[in-house]
């Protein structure tokens, strides 16, 4: 398999991982909000369910750190891309291509 195809596959997996982490983070934040809304809707004390909310809060923090690490992965893979002489495979672009849209480019 040539370098460009291997790099494209890595880029697509990186983008998919980034999306999955963001989706999980958004879902965890939504869960926290719904738990708090449910408590209010039922007229319960803020102390009710607090241990569960703290666990969700810890999960949000961990997912936020995972998101930061995936962003850092872009920079690290960009350096690898340059070191191996690949053009046209992006690991650090602000606008992400859709799955399968990363085009193979000839190596330098």
C-alpha cells in the first residue's frame, strides 16, 4: 500500500474519532442537563442525585481532555506527514473532509 493511501486512512480515522469524542461529550452534557431538569421537575432537593451528577461531571471533564488530546494528535500527525514527504493529506485543517473525500496525492 502506498504512503498516500495509508495516510488517508489514518486521516479518516482521526476525523471519525474526533467526531465520536465530540458526540460523546455533547451527549454527556445533555445527560447532565436532563438530570438537573428532571430533579427540578420533580421538585427534589439539589442534594438528590448529587453523586450521580458528580460522576457525569467527571465524565464530561474526561471527555474534554480526550477532545484536547485528539486536537493535539492533529499537530503530531502533521509533523509526521511532513517528515515522510506527503502532500495533500491533511491532519490539521480546520474544515474537515467528509468520509472518503480525502484524495490521494503523489508523494513529494
